[in-house]
């Protein structure tokens, strides 16, 4: 993202270091006991940066054109005067995958230009933007055709309605009082499996962008708004995707212009679908972009899905730009400051008590950010980070105040240092 510091998606190989430290070799581990000011010597680079004794500043080369390759080690793994040389990695952000569930109901044809055209233009710009390179995006639409002929109006039970045309609403059989088949005259699919099957599977941008643009060109506004089935299917697919792509952050983006009109249209029921998504394992957040419809209903879906409130853009004079802005904001909100823990060399194990997050402010001195036990221990101000799971961590999260500070520092840099005792708050 343009506003982020230099979170380069690469890891420096230990083979490029003048004196490689594989996680925590014995001589290095012995040095970890040294106190502040002790003269433990860092290993200098042959061509890139250089490091001083007792905690100098690591200088990273750009690796381009054969210049600036390699980097020096600090004593203290980047912290000042730490007395320990660890192996440092450029921080790699957690990959983001988005399953976009896009409303193609008849009312999306409203407006001039139509809501549909504005949304298609915004999504096209999003998948083609250089700032979204590496983000995974897939898409499906609602409603989809059920293929059912829902011609039964009155009913006493769900079976009277026929497959895919129920449920039977309002019947009181003991009084011989009929109800109405909810799917009467409606061809919208209420089968969640239909929506859990993407029209374009999630794939990284920009490579997947052309398939998404082509997919949207083959669709257009028609039918009702079966939000419950569409959202359940989207969350089901996102969970399945996340389970097969461990280490990624997978989210659902529900883009809709109206209140539910088919399948189960009870707002509390739909909120329950979103809430179950975020509370399950893996946890799936639901972001909502509203280009029309009830603010209360759409905010309810978002709040239940763990994202506070919907992005309501229907009042914007430029719906296309507002939709694009919402997508970019969602990209930033989903994984603002989450980083992968570096993979150890073959045959090696990482000691999670010997990992540090090192931050170098613009024109400043590198220093280790202290770790706290969990998100609840994050300080209101000051810098801190925590693991996603203290027992079997896979990701590092910066605390909210830390994320704000570092994200605003467009010239700063973050790296993960392995092999020195973790600095704790």
C-alpha cells in the first residue's frame, strides 16, 4: 500500500551475509547474555551496508543491478547496545485474499450511470491498480438462477412448496390456515452451495484481474436479493479457502444495493450468519459496501461480521470513486499491520522466545519494539506487538497505536530479527 513503510516482500538469504547466523548458533547464543554496552561484534556485509560494534545501524542495499547486495548485522539484532547478533529478515506482510460477493439484482440498474456500471468500473480499477498487486481476489454474484419453477402460492408445510421454493411462511395447519411459499414466482437460488462456488476463483492480482473483468462483463442486473444464501455461501467458501491457504488472511466483501427480498430475509438471521463467520475457526470478517438500501440493515451485517459498520456510498456524487475508495480502505483495514514469522532453514526450529520486531524510523535509529502477551495488553500509546497464538504462533501483530505510528512513517522500515532473546514490555 502506498501509505505503508517499506515492508518489502522478500527475505535475505543467510548465504549473502559475510558471517551467516543460522537462527541462533552457539557463539551467538552465548553473546545474548551480554548486557547493554558490551562490545559484541556484529558481522559486516561485503558489499551492502555495515554495522558497528555494540549496536550500530543496519543499512540495506536495494539488491538491484548487482549493487547494494547484502547488509550488515547489528549487535543486538538491530537494537542499540544489545550484545546479541541475530539474523534479520525484511518483514513480510500477511497475504490478503478477498472473496467478493456482488449484488446483481434488478435494482442495480437504477441511476445514471447505473449502480451496476459504477461498481463494475470501480472493481476494474481496483484489480488493475499497482497498489493491489499480490492481493488475492475472487468473485461471485447474487442472485443466481435456481432453475426452479416456483408456481405454488399457498402451502401448509415446506414440502407443499417444492424443492427450492420454500419455506412455507405463516401457515397454521391446525386451523386449516394456509401460508405462502416464500419462493413463489421467484427464480433466485437459495442454495448456499451455488454461492460458495466462485465464478472466478480467488487468485493474486494483477494476474487474476483480467478474469474478473471478463466475468463482470458477462453479468448484469436481474432478479431479487437473496442476501442470506449469498452471504452464507461466501463465508463457507472463504473458510474453505483459508483452511487450504494457511498464513493468509481471507475476508468476505458483500457489495449490495438493497435489503434482502428472497430466501430467508430476516435481518437477525443474516446477522447470525455474519457473526458465526467471525467467531468460527478460521475467523472470517465480513465487510459490507452499500450502494443503496437500509443503512441499519447493512450496518448490522457489518457489525455482526466484525467490521463495525458498512461503507455507505450511495449518496456520493461519484459512486465509482467512492466504491473504489471503500475497497482500498478495506484492503488496509483487513491486515493493517500483520506479518509472517520467517520460515527457519531446513532442519532448524525457531525459538519463539528469541524473536524481535525491529523498527527503524525515517532518519532515526533502529530499535526493538517490545512484545506484550496479547491484544488486551496493548498500550494506549508507545510501541508493542504480540503473537496471534502464544502456543503455536504463525503471525505477528502490531498493537493499534503502533500500527498507526508505523503506517504514517512512509520512509520507515520494519524487520524481524531471529536469534536473540525477545524484548518484552
